[in-house]
C-alpha cells in the first residue's frame, strides 16, 4: 500500500488539526453515538467535523458508501491529512485503512491517521469508558446534542 495508516494520541491529533489548515477529522461512529455520547468540537480552530458512519446501528452492517461519503464531504479534494476517530480506535483504524487504499488506488498521497483511544477510550477495570484514555478523557473540546 502506498499510504500506510499511522496512529496518534488524541492530543497529537488535536495539535495537528490546529497546525495544518488542510487536515480534517472524520468521526466514523454511528448517528446514535454522535447524538447521545457527543462529538469533537473543532469550532475553536475554524474546522468542521466530517461525520460518516463506518457501520450502521443497530445491526452494525458495514456502510458500503463509506469512502464515497468521506470523499463527498471533502468536496472531492484530497487533504494533506485525514484523522479518523471512533469510540475506541478500532473501527476508525479499519476506516482509515480503507480510505488510504482508495486514495492510493487513485495515485493520491494522503496521510490517513487513526486516533488511538478514540472518543471515549478503552474500558477501565470497571468496564466504564471515558476514564482511561480517549478524546473526552484528554480534556479536548467536545459537545453533546
């Protein structure tokens, strides 16, 4: 593959999103997660969050239009870097790999980066998320509808 997926912490993703005007953040969670758990808030750095489901709730069927949805929300242009976020970093890693492959197939160099720990982070010893790692636990901007 021309564009292997790398991984960064949520703080490193935030810093890169602030510093690189063409970088974008794609949240691949479900509509239910966006609504009930919250989403990263990029307004303070003048960016909009890209929301495209990797899988659909409740059956967790894979979204066959995922790559097309991402490309459409990017306006067809390839940014310098695309950061991918899910609940814990697992779905977003798969999503980043698929988008990296799609851009590579077109001969376009785009850095696809997975955000480790995702939005909610890994479960702690009590099986609760949000205490161990992730975007929210790191104190990064977010909001809930």
